[in-house]
């Protein structure tokens, strides 16, 4: 059999008969509809949708992907064996012991206490256990001001002073008569106690602001145990930002209470968002054109009003004194209102707006057919979603898979970070100590000469690590963990895009809709993507992941170089970030269209990406128009839905709906559930509209292929809707009358 396409004769061998066509003739259905774009694959006019009989693609990448997943599981297992998340969750004292760890002497001591918090520079130092002072696990924080000198003075009269003070001394120390100098030298006890309360399982000064004055236990100064009187401000400087963090904890408690009392109504708001999003998508077949044309003419009217207003201002100022001065005469002025007093300014505004108006009108005149095509495809997308409703719930599967990837990555990262043994380093209060940050042994530190060279230095626990090969390459393993995580996330997204594309392509290539739409198109498409194209999806995801990985590295370098004064390095880094951002956007766009071609034709990633790229380049104006029209309508829909649900939530939580005032829960901050509903509504609408956008993109590529492959003849009919055919002046021709008579004669 021979078939002609664009003047090129192509040969194909169709599969044997399968069904009867509308004219009573046996229709031949190809098992492997060849690609129109590849030379080894010949044109098949019996193409009726996504290829069902296909082979595996990018097998090598599939094998590598499976091996990487197995290696990732192994990495997680190794990290699980060596790591201990308690090292991250629980604070650790100066001896590397966990505070609150069961089965140890610290089982009932879950809070970390700092001997001299004045040695700590900021909260980051405290939380990272890098404060150059002894750290001890205690059962509770001090609740009063006290010094070791005061304790010794009162001990002879009342031994209870020592019983209270000793719980903040090193375990086993029981010599209250030991001189202060020796106690401070050996770090047996703190020189002072400050009223504190636990935060992040650490004792921080109990700051309270009274009448604008910062106090601790109603005092503005205290004794430091060294014969000096210090201000509470010194404590604030040592624990900079802790007061605000403590206030944030109180606010967080109230926010949790608000969520506990309003979660039911938040869920109701999100369900309302789901219903409205679904209705919006289904109604786009009737409202897409109206919305778009209203906005276009609204923009034209707004620009026209701007031209009129500029002309009115120009005429009003033209005869006034000092209004005819040119902008170049007055030069640069910081007060821009000066320019508004010049007639030339309004003339420039008027000319600029007139040019913009002319460009918009000219584009509208020359692109009106393409705008109509875009609107028709949007309406067709709404119909496709209404026929394959299950696609709207596929994002739930994507969300669950992404949640699994994120959870595994986070757990692996925590176990890797907590791998190793306790490492101790010298911490000194003297800035010029040459032993600072040198690894030390706490058991032999007292016999070394470090304490003599750097008085007051301590051998303090720093972090967990080791000298083995595994510990030396933990940072590299963290990078591998990040790269594989990005690969898996992008693969899950690619799987979703390919699955949806296959389902919606089944809709487009059904000649009679919805009768010819196959059963369970979403499940069938998902099965094809997993069974045949795991390698291709992994290949595209890997390319995108590598680019994203380099972007993260550049962001990290940019963060490190923020304090640098090398302008050229910052400029170069900024250029690289911009280039990689553009590259990532381009790869995402190409991957998305490549997955659509994979879902339809079943070819490998590179061939599909090439086919999609050249197909889009041959229709670049249509692509630009459809992309902008779709983005605008979907953004308008997200804004409309989240805004309307947000307004409804505002009136509800502020008790401004009389009918249900009694049902509103009592809240500390009404904006907590309100913002949650608005943000959640936007995410829900975004999930629904992502499916719709994938539908429109798939139908668009199918539409372009349909235009290039078919000519409307009986052998090669157009699969596009009658609306699109009418816009393009295309028709599907019936069989010639003489052929019908011949067939009728043969039947007789």
C-alpha cells in the first residue's frame, strides 16, 4: 500500500483487521504507529492515538537508574547503622553525653546548662554547642541569682545553699569549702547562677521587659561571681536574639491552639476550593473566550484612557509659564513630581502609550486567528478533563510519592550528619590562642600545656565525626544524597506528566468523542510509562537534576561570598546563576514536551525531545500565543479562587456572617486559619490547574501533528474538533460518490 504526505511517498505495512469503520469497510489498525519524524519509522495514516505496542526505551539509563536507587537504599542503610539522630535532637554536654538519655546518669537531666553564658557570643554558638564554657546536663534551670562566693558565705549558717548550688556543679564534686580560684580554674562549679528557663532544651536567661526596661527576675544588674557588677544588657548581648525566640515560642503555642480549634473549618475551606476549581475548569469551555476578550479589550481601553489623560494634561500645561522647559534643561531631580509639571513629560507619556496601543492592536489583528485557536484549545481541554475526570486526582499520587522522597532524603541526611564519634576541640576566650579549634582529649587535657598558654581554655565537645574513610567522605555522601533526591523528585514529576499526556492524547486521537476514548486511559497511560519508558523519564530527570544541583552549589557559594569584597567574583557568580536559571527553565520546557511525545509515539528521550523541539519551532508564534494565553487564564483562575475563598474565610473567622456566628471557634489570631486557607486554596487550585495545563499542552502538540500528518481526506481525516477546523477552514472530506456506488454494486 502507498500513502502520500506533503508530496513524499511513504510505505507502510498495516496490521491485520480489527474493527469496522463507519462506512462498513474493515478499518486497519496499526499496532505500531510509526513516528512521522524519524526516518526508520514510516507514516501510518491509520494512526488512532498513543502507540500501544511499543518497546522499552533508554534501557541503559533505566539500568543505571535502578542501580542508583539500590545504591541510595544502601546509603540509607549504612547511614542508619552509623548514625544516631539523638545527636541532632538532644543536646550534648562537654563530655559528649546526651542530656535525657535513658540508661545513663543523665536520664533525668534533659536540659543543658552553661557555666558562664557571658562567654557565648550569640544564639548560633549556643545551639551549635560551640560556646567556650563548660556545658552540663541538669534536671532544671536555675530560678534565682546566686554566686559561688555568696554560697560559701551562707554555707556555714545554712547547708541548704550548697544543696541547691551543687546541682549545677560537676557530678561528684562535693567540696563547698574549696577556694573560689581553684573551683573556677578546675571548672568544678559556675561562678554565678542566673534565673533561666529552658528553650530548645537549653537554659537561657529569663528576660522580661517591664515598662520598656529589660530585666531578669525584676533586676537590671547582677553579680558575676568575680567581684564585678554586670548589667542585664550584657546577658542580652551574650544571648542575642534569645528573647525574641522565647516570645516566638509563646506565639507558636497560641498558633498551635488556633490550628487545633479550627482545623475542621480549614478542611471545609479546602474542599470548597476543590469544588470551585473543578467547576472553573469545566466551565472554561464556555467562559475562556469571554474572559480573554474582556481582558484584551479592557487593556486596550485602559491604554486609550491613558492616552486621553496624557493629552489632556499636555494641553493644560502647554500655555503655562515654566511648563515648556525641556527635561534636559532641568536635569536629574530627586523629586519626580517636578517632571509632572512639564508639558514635555506628558507628551512623551502620550507618544509611548500611543505606540503601545498601536502595537497591541496590530498584534491583535495579525494574531487574531492564533488567539482563537488558543481559546478553542482551552475549551477543548476543558472537555477532555470532563471526559477523563480521574486525571484531576492524579496529583494526589504525585504528592504521596514526593512526600516519600522528601522523607527518605531528610532521614538519610540526619543519620549522615549524626554519624561518627564525639570530637573535642579547644575553646578559648582569648582571641589570640594558637590552640583554638585544635582537637583535644578531655581526659589528658589537664596535663597538657594548653591551659597554661591559654588560661581559661576548655576541651569541649564540638561535633560528631571520625577518621575512617566513611567519616572523611560524609560531606561527599551528603552531596550524593542531594543529587539522587533531586533525580527522584524530577522522575516523579516526569512520570506524572507522561501519564497525563498519554491519557489526554487518547482523548484527542479518538475520532468519535467520547465513544472512541479507550477504557481507563489514565491507568493504561501510567502502565505504559512505567513499563516501557522508565529509562527515558529517568534520562530527562537526570539532565534537569544536574542543572538544579549546580544551581544549589552556586547559591551556596553566593551565600559564602556575601561578605567578600571581590566585585568581579560576585559579578561572575551572578552571571552564572542567571545562566543556570535560564537553562533550567528551558530544560523544564523541553522535558515537558518530550514527555508528551514519548507518551504518544513511544520513542526514546532524545528522539522525542528533537521531534518536539522542531515541531514547536515550526509553529513558534502559535506556541508563544498559547503559552501566554494559558498562563494568564490559569493565573487569573488561581487568583480568583484563592481570593474568593479567602474573602469567605475572612468573613467567617471574623464573625461577620450572622447565620453561623455561633459556629466560629474562639481564636488567638484569626489570621492563622485565614492565611492557611488562602495558601492552601492556592496550592489546591495550582494542583488542579497543573493537570489542565498539561492537558492543553498535550492537545496542542497533538493538534500540530494532526495538521502536518493529515489532510482531511477519507484516508487521513483530521482529529481536531469542528471548532478548530472551522477556524482553520479545514474540512474532513467524505468518500467519493463513485467509490460508494462501486461498493454498493459489489454488495448487491
